[in-house]
């Protein structure tokens, strides 16, 4: 009894039924489960179209010429050397990386060939959590008498070269953020060595440019490497401040690429491989797909690449230091310089390359034309809509902003890719008085980041690296 007569119950005995002190209740100190990583979904559409040579037209050969472009579309690229490239993605995917390549969602590696060829695939969602959250895209633009041979060899030899580079851990010392780009650049050098040791020794004035891209889902990122004047451009929604509360939002939030339902276009590619690749892939479509909604407003074009041109001061200095000459062609009638700056031998009007880096081109190699690639890596967020990977037939008379606008106004990814090539060809007809049209190849890769870590709309960072 205490004070006013109130009784206080004695505390429970610490002894249990076995007369031993009972343990304190267990308090969990484990951290809360991590938030699920953002999910990146991607799809690709492509078109490749041969150009026109007015000299052939004058010779009554209908003006057509072989399409010297080649390209790679691997929506789900299986690579056993990529385990370290996709870390942090969860336990199940790690074991799936060792699965055979039959898990490919869609695989296409094609030499466009022929006088005029085209192939476009409907944009369908690609599973990104299994079996392997990687995608590989590339465009090779051959030039010279045997440019079609060089680009074809490059597109066939690049995927195994990249797999070998990743297996060796190429670029691992540069940090995780730069490793994919370093591996891409290393693989391009390996392809060049292979070419120079083999068929290209017989075609010293033929070569190819290259732009290659690797998409990773964890973390969501786009890694590119390029040699020459083929380009990659990223379309990113602008971020605007909301009135009053200082919050941000996407300027155009209507754009959705997930589950696009465009009808597959008929393939007219000259090779059976490309035609077969347009067959409907196995059905893994989400249960409630959202349609592609065209949204031309509110998109910025981010140039991921910068052309390797002999007019660039640094590139020109290297060529001249190696004994080469950079000069535009001269019109014999007027004496005026015409066309772009080109690379020549000091004492001869050869080889006349309009780019300062390429794969192959043994003669140009003697005067400073390099196969070394530059690289760029961009983190992908909800702000990013799509990427364009294309040969210079697209870019000759179009800027990155022009191309993004054309694709964005289309009703579907496949239609956007077709519209881009159609517009590029139209501009050749307007701008090029001689009537020539370059080969044109374009790949449009739709990008859709969903969920947790993608909630912030600010665009991902852009890292560039290079090799000289």
C-alpha cells in the first residue's frame, strides 16, 4: 500500500515457466526493403533505303546504286560478359544472364543491300527484367567501291567483338559509369583490326562509319560510341516549374510509348534475314498497354555524338601533322570551292574522305584518319522519350531538333521512323542540285521509364569520353 490507499501491482516475474529469465522481445534492426528500381521499357523501329547516283542515271542504269548501309537491331541482346554491366537489378536476373540466346525478343543484323530497301517493325514492348536487360543497336555507313562489303563485315563482327570486350572487362578501370562506352569503343577498334587484317587490305579506299548504342535497364542508361559522321540523338521532354509551389513537372506528360500497338509494316528488305526478322515476335505484351501518343511540343534534342569531320580544328591538325591535306574540291569552271572539306594525300587527289575517322580506309589511315571512337553515356529518366540512331543520309540536311520533331509528330514509332527517312530523302531532292541521294538508315528506339526512382523528371546526366 502506498499513500492514499491505492495498490500498485507488482511487475511480472522475469522468470519463465522453467524458472529461467525470459529474453527481451526481439526488436528488428533490419533496414526497410529498398524501393524497386525504375523499370525501363524500350522498342525499336527501323528503315533503310538506298540512294540515287546521277552518274548511273546518265549511263541509263536507272540511277540506282547498292545500299551500302548495314544495321543491327537487338531488342534483347544476350551477352554472358555483361553481368557486371547490369548490377543492382535484383536476384533473378543475375541467373538469367547465363541463359541461351533463344531468349532474344527480336534480333536483326542486316546488310541492307540492293537498290532500294526498307524494313520497319511495329513498336512493341520489350521485357527488361529478364532474361537480360540489354539492347544493342548500330548503323554502319559504307563508302568507297567496296563500302557495302565493309559495312556488312562490320555489322556481323561487331556483336561478338563487343561480347569479348565485355568479357575482358574493357573499361572497368574507368568506373562503372564509363565501362559500357569503353567496351563499345574497344569493340569498334577490334572490328577495325579484323577488317584491316583481312578483306579491307584489298580495298584500301573503302571503309565505313559507325554509330553503336547499348541500352541498359539497371541503371537506365544509353551508351553510345561513334566513328565518323553517323549520329545518335536523344529526345527529352522539357521540365517546367509548376505555379506557386516550386515543384516541377514534364512539359508534356501525355507521351507514352509503353505497349505501342502499331501494325507491323510490310518488309521490303532485299535480304531474307531482314524480311524474316519482321515476323511477329513471341507474345509478352503487358496486359493493359497504353498507346503511343504523339507529342511534338516540349521535346529537346540532345546530340549524343559529334561528327568526326576534317574541318574540325583538332581533327585537321592531326591529319596535317601526319602528312595529309584537308581541302574542299574546286570547280574547274569557276575556281570556287564546293562541297565539304575532304582528306587528301599531300601530293594526290585521293582518297577524298569527307570524314576524319572511319573503320577500314587503309589509304586514308596513312594520313591520319583514325578508327578510334568517341563515347557518350546518358542516364535515362521519365523525361526521355526516344533516341534516333542514323547514318549521315539523315543528317546531311537535318539537325537533331529537325529529326526529333518529325518523329514526335508521327502516330506511332514505326510511322515516326518512316516519316524521318521520307523527310530526309525529300530534303536531298530539294538541296542537292546534282540529283544525288545518299543511302539513308534510321533506327528509332522508344524509351519509357516507370516507377519509383524515375519520379523526378529532371533529365539524366550526360558524360562524354573520347580517344585521339
